[in-house]
């Protein structure tokens, strides 16, 4: 006969209830540590962590180099401005030109370097040839040497 319908059963006292709770808790594990190795890559998308935003290694190195190199330009600039102010020849136009000159020189150089680096990283374009008839395809290596040009074509 179930305990809920047993007319002879009385309610548990507080001590009995506490003892029964301790027994139930002792019978069951309250924690479990999964020891299986975690896969290197999973299906969950990556989550950005606090701090420096996620970037490639190359971008991170470039950003840090820019930060440190830009700090190196501050003392000479401050010294130049202080000398001009102290000599009372501080023309705002001249100060602006001195401060903008490194950036005006560096920006085109960096832009050109990025353009050349980006061109190097591009994969070659796909080429599709459509022929009708017989095709003779050869690779010819040419080497020209000497004071008087001598061509040696090898097939």
C-alpha cells in the first residue's frame, strides 16, 4: 500500500525529515566531473573575450608596433614645440606642419605597402581555355646569357 494512502502513517517530525534528506543526499552524487577530452573545435561560434578585440596575429603585431612607434614620436615633437614657444617663433602654421609632416609622409608609404601586400596575397585568377580542334601545348624555358646574346631554347 502506498505511503500517501496509508491511514496508519503519520507525518514525519523535523528530525526525521532532516535525517531522510541527509540519507537521500548521501545516496546520490551531488557533483560530476566529465573527464573526456574537449574537442579542439566545436560547433559553437567563438565568443569575444574582454580585452583587446579578436584579430589575426599579424594585425595584432602591427597594431602594437604602431602604438609603440607612435609613442616614440611624442618627445621630439614636444621638444620642437617647446623650443619654438620659448624662442617666441611659434607660428601655428609651422607647428601644424611639423606635427602633420610625419603622418603626411607615412600615410602614402603605408598605403602603398598595404596595396602591394594585398596584391601578393591574392590568388591567381582562374583561366578557362576553350579550344576547337587539335591543341599542341608546350612549355618553353628561355635563357639568354653572355655579352653577345645567345639564346638557348629548351623544350
